[in-house]
């Protein structure tokens, strides 16, 4: 069974690589990170892209603009449902 992690990101370049390393180190098997960049104005997007390409992580990057964290989480849940239409 595939596991998903929804990661809303808004200007957190100071901790993002540590968070990604923690997630990556705890992954075993078939997993996917759904990253939602919420109007970042720092280098979070570059850090995320570099980490994904360097570590061969299965991740989807989505873009939203200045919305609340809960909206990002709901969007991530909708993406999971779209990827798995036959599962409840």
C-alpha cells in the first residue's frame, strides 16, 4: 500500500532540507510526497527541486498562491483521491 505525505511549504528555507531528510529517512516501500508551494518568495522551491533530483524521491510539486495551510492540506488530500479513484 502506498503512503502519502502532504507537505505545505511557505518560506521555510531555513528548515526545509532537514524536514525533507527526516521524511526521506523514514520512508520504506512505495511512498510519495505531495509538496504544495504556497507563494514562496525565498529559495524553498530550489531546495525542494534539488533534494528531489538528488535523492530520487517520488514527489509531486503543486503551486498555490497565498492560501492558508489547511487549504493546502485539503488540496493535497484531493490530489491523493484523484491519483487513487478506486480507493476510499
